[in-house]
C-alpha cells in the first residue's frame, strides 16, 4: 500500500511538473495545456460573477483548492 501511494505521488508530481512547463512556455500551447488538465483534475470551476472571483480545482486524487483572483481592490485603476 505504501509503495502504491509513493508511486501515485510521484506520478502526480510528474504530471504537475509537465503542466507547469507547458503553462510557462511562450507562446502558450493551449492544446497541450488542455490535454494535461484532465489528467490532474475532475473539474475546474471559474466563478467570476462576484466581486471576488474564484477558481475551484477538484483534484483527481481527491480534495479541492480554491484560488482567488481579480479582487477589485487589487486591480489597477484604468485612466480614461
């Protein structure tokens, strides 16, 4: 059981590293990124209907992470 967990952790770490590498490339290869996302996540929810915008990542191995982005107070003011 412990060996299987270690193998799974190593596999997940490699998949995360692969996704990070793809996301850092310029220009962004959207097809490559989109191909890797389902390997790591069962669902991704982008909630941009509120002042505080959220991305909820549901990991294939279980659990969730919530990322906050685009908080209005942190956005630079646009000059007209």
